[in-house]
């Protein structure tokens, strides 16, 4: 299975077109595909960082977008538009709002695949050198039970 994933990533990299600059978004550098922290560049120490993979064609991403907007005061938000086209992403962000402090554009989805994203939306929490990965909508995220 791992060999197939590597093969898929290599094929996508060979067939992808060079990314052009998207207004307000930085295209993902091919050299950074395997390392999410390198692709993100410098991040603030505080507040914690939420990295959110989304796409305009993802219906559950709209639900998550509302949650992301509500978290914007508590987290440094990084949005990664995945497997989408420039004008479509721009229109989607204009319609639904842009809560992100930093935006990356992963047109081919290679960064997502290389970092274990299996479906959209998916979110990573990064804080104090640690990283947690949540699959699915943030509305499905449940806090741990309080100790009694």
C-alpha cells in the first residue's frame, strides 16, 4: 500500500501544471510536499496553529468553514485549498469569507496526500512542537470527558 501511495504522488507530481500565484494564496513548493511544517514556513509560537485542508467542491467543508470562523480568535489559522482551481477558490472564499491568516494552494493535492489526508475536510493542530491530525468535520470532534 505504501508503494502505491508513493507511486501516486510521483505520478501526480509529473502531471501537475506549474502553480501560478493566487491572490492572497501561496502555491505549495514541490520541495515541501513531504514535510507539512516546511511547507507552512514560520508559524507563531502562540496561539496554537490550526491547518485546515479544504476545497470548494467539498460540501462538508462549508459546515467546517463556519466552525473555522468561530475559532479564528483562538488559533492562528492556515487554510490549504486542495485539488481546486484558482478562480473557483477565490469565488468560494469571497462568498463564505476568509478567516485564514495564511493561505496555501495545493492545486494537485500532492501536499495533502503526502501528509496523510484521505478526505476533506481534515485539520491539523500544531502547538509546542507537537502535531495532532483530525479527519472529518470539526463538528464531529468531541472534547475528552472531564475527570471526576
